[in-house]
C-alpha cells in the first residue's frame, strides 16, 4: 500500500513521501502529515530481537512507501554507523526509577543527530526519484542543536547547499562554536540579531514567498527544510521510541503489552509528537508527558486550551527549548480537530495575526493522552545536583527539565508506570550550567575550562564533537538583522 501525505491546511491534495520530504513545507504553509498513521507490521515480541537499524527499517518502510527496500536500507546504513559512539545508537540508562533514553551519542552529541544523520540521504534519494535538476538549498533556523546536526549531515553532500540561521547570544558557547567552525564548501552559518522565533518565522516566510521561489528556480535552486517541520525529520524520530520499548522488553524490565509513560523535554513539539506517532503505531504508551522550561507556552496550552505566544521570551540554561512558537504542534492540532483543515488554517491564522488561539472543548478532550509540566531554572539546577549526588549520573539541562517534570508528575498523579525520559543532549554541550549546578563554585567559569572538570566528575570519555572544536578555525562570521535574512540568502547563493 502506498501511504500518501497531505497538508494540515488542505486535505484535498496529496503527495508521496519523497515529495513531502523534498518540499519540507506544503505550498499553503501547512505541514505534511500521513493520510493515516500506519500500524506496526510486526509483534512487540519480534521487535525485541531487532537491532536499531532493523527497527528503523521496520518503522520507516511503513511511512516511506515510495522508497524501495534497497534505497531505504542504504539510507539507514549510511546514517546509523560509526558516527555514533555506541553500538546501540540510543542506549537506555536506568537511573533511580526511570530509564533515560540517551539520544546524544551521534556526531554532534544531541538528539537531532538521530534524524539529521539520515535526512540528507532521504533527501538526495527523493531528489533522484523525482528527477530534480535544481541544487537543493537546505534552509534552517536553529535554537542551538538542529543547526549543527544539519550542517554535519549535509556538509559536502552533492547537489545540496545548507544555510543555518541562529540567534546571536541565544545559544551556548559550545553550540555556537560547533556551528561557526563547520567545514564543508556548501555550508553557511548566519547569526541573526533576534531570537529563535524571529529566525524560524523568517525562514518560514522565505518558504512561503512565491516570488523568491521563482527567482531561485531561475538560478537553479530550490528550498527544502531540515527543521522538524520536515516529515523526513519526524519519521526517524518515531524509531527511537519504538526501540526504547523493544529494549525494555528485551531487558525484561517490562512485560509484553505493559504500558509505559514517556517524558520529553520539548520546545518545538517535534520530539514528543514522534512519541505520539509511536503510540498510534501500536507501542503501549499510556501518558506522553510534555516538559517545558520557563518558556512554558506548551504547558499553559495543555492546562488551558489556549496557545498564547504573547509573553516575555526567557533565555534559560536549556536554550534549545527557548521557543514560543511550537511549529510542530500544528500536526497535533490538525489531528485533534478531527483532521479539519479549515479549522487548523483558522487557528494558525489567528496565531500569526493575534499571537494566540483557543481550541474547542471537544478538541481539548482529545488531548487526554498528554500531561504537561514545567521546570524553573532553580529546579533544573537542583535536579542535576541531586541526581548526581545520589547516583553519580550527570545529565544536561534539557534532560533535567524532563526529570524535574517527571518527578512532580509522579508525586501528583501517583502514576507509577515504568517511564522513559528522552535525554536529548550530552552534558558536555552545557558544561558551564551543568558544573555550576553540581557545585556553585564553578559559577561564571569558562565553559571550556569546565569540560575537563566535567570529565573528572562524570567519569565519561570526552566526546569527539568536543575534541574537534577545541582548536578549530572559525569559518563563519556572517551576521544580519531579522529583516535582512532573505537578502543574506540571495547573497550567499549569488542570486541578484
């Protein structure tokens, strides 16, 4: 069966998986969603005997039905290889009463590697399938991690260029250095004078600009996206939740068909949406617990049914979640509206014009699978400190947001189901925040000086991603104002 994709804003027009991956965003500004979420083609018992790569194929072939077996297996083999520093790709660490799904063992030590190591291969395969002659320009906004993972994935991939926008002073020093030292003749990095939402909105506006599309086409280019709005990002993320369940089964931590909970620290909503898709595929997930930092726009939405980005933007120690416009939430809104494209369009128009929207009572009732919580900066630091003191396990700031929310949820709800916490970044990426949480004496010290301390404290090996940037040359120093993003792209591409 061929699974097709439609836009959240127009249910009439369908495209194949490869066309959806190539476009990134639908022509009407909506996000591509599968016409239906496929069911797992194997039993849970069969899954537990599989490697990460085998589970990836089992899950992804159901979503990407216009890829041949050979094409998809080739993409998977190229993605999940020695770039990852553990054979399992996504190990599960049992700490106290939770299981941390470590999604940071890839080339850039953040969970974005899980999808962005395969997206370039999916995209170039899609281009061949659809006889695309233009060079593909990957246009991406980042709050810290997507940028580097996308740059690493697309560096020197033939037939592509990649341009990444990030908020100046809105990412950690390690995150910034990872981007500005990126090699590859086809890579460009631009710091904007604004926040992540400005970067994301600017990129979305370029995707929706028909005049710009025409100019680029005449120059032999076309845009595609590596942001989590691309379905080619979302599908590979579903894999690791299926894998986590299979691992728990294999390790005899759970019985077959036993329900688990999943806690995800999220700003853009893509990572938790992938867990929701895994649940819809047949993985026994009871609650999907959405964890926010002090930019708690998602927490407020789940509490009230109103999504309101009209608020102060807070810079936190978990910068990848410093987001007020959660673009992936639109896919969930579409689903809970009964797949009503007109309703979805109306709500997204309200968000754009007024900065807020309210869902109906009926839609809110369809959110029963979700719970939500948020963590303050003090709580995040305390969680890092306490878990380290009690167990010796060191987690990063984003994972600590999830761990804090998990603890509060468990105490309030008395729900004692086994729980998987998505651990989204290596503590080495945020050494300053992590070390000053473990011991206040480190406060204000240089991130790089603290990396050595972190190594001693955690007893873990220094990741390659950190070794590489220690003495790397700065290759990208372009900056621009928010209203200059389009012109900057044209300058980079040499389009007059």
